[in-house]
């Protein structure tokens, strides 16, 4: 007898949420969880090897973020592409548009209404030839904490910047560059002569690499980015901020510092609006 249940892949870096979703889906007679992934690379591995109808995708995941997963998913030659429901603690309109342009089918703001999620899964999982509009967002029942929202906003904004300026997301250096910017935002002293002694080793420890490997990978991804010719930071800073005018490939530290400065500027503006 054929198994007509909707096959679900859960991709989220929060183990507690994964367990909650797993238990909920297994209680639904028409759904089954075929895989759980807590980072982007594991998500891609599952998609390449397991038939999936619907992906529940977190945006801010390690190794590959949600945007990079969507980009890679478009390149996979699958018999049937799964529908993708994106989860995020933020209802940022720009990020929503970016994600839907990359192929997301629906966007849900955390905390999740499980009944609504199940309804959307049934809608998408059973209508493979009728792709619905992906612009709807259900308001959260309760707002996430300010710390969670700010952390996720930073992670998403760094990813969005890297995608916008054209840094190749499939290269290992993309992950290292993203993490380096995040660490510098937490401690700007890492740029003061500390890349080789502190920053690269910190990134290497997180990704089980070496400091030299991190430095070389970031350099390689910047070289690839430069050679693609997509070197402009147009309309990124706004409000009179002009992008860097490099006439050669920027150093690792110059790119990390530039991206961190953009985020700091935007964070200050964002915090002033919130307050």
C-alpha cells in the first residue's frame, strides 16, 4: 500500500524546536518527518538523498544559512522540488521579499502557531502543480525577546549583505567571512591586528578548520567575488553613506571591517527607531 503521507524535512538549529515540531508532525496521520537537520549542509545532504515534499527552513542556520540553502536548492536536479516554509523571529519585509524571490513558498514569524503550520503544509504538500503566493505572514502570538530578535536580525542582515553584493555562497570562505563579521561585531578589537592570532583561530575552532585554512578560504571567496565583477555596494548604506571605492581586491580585514561598519550603522539607526 502506498504511503501518501506528506514527507517533511525539519531544518532548524534549535534542537528544542526541532523536537517540538517532530512530535507534533508525528501526531498528524497525514504527515511524516523524513529527516531533521540542524545546519544548512545537513539540510542539503538530506535534500539530495531523501524524497521530501515540504521543507520547514530556519533562516539563521550555521554552515549554510537559509538563503544559501534556497539558492542551492534551485540548482538541484530533483524529480519534484519540495515546497519551502521559512521560519524566522523577524517579519522584515526586505528579507521576506529576498527569500520569496529565491523560491520560498511561505514565511512564518516565530513563535509558531502549529495549527496554521499544519494547514500550510497540507496546502503545499498536496498541490504540487499550483504554487501559492508566498507573501503572507501571520503575526506572532507573542513577541520574541529583544535579545533573540537582535541576534537573528544581525545574522540575517550579514547574510543579506553578502548575497546582495554577490559573494558566492557555495564557497567555504562565504561561511568563514560571515562568521568573522559576526565575531567582529561582538568584539571590534579582533580587527586591531588580531586576525591571525585571534579571529581566524576562533572561526577555525567553530568550523573545525585551521587558522590558515580560514584565511585562505576568505581570500579565495573574495577573489572569486572580485573576478565576477559584482563589486559595488550601491544602495546598501543609504543616507549619504557611499560604498568603498576599491581598485583592487580588498584585503580580508578591509572587507570584514567594511561589512561590520555597515551593520553597525544600520544597527544604530534601527535601535534609534525602536527607542
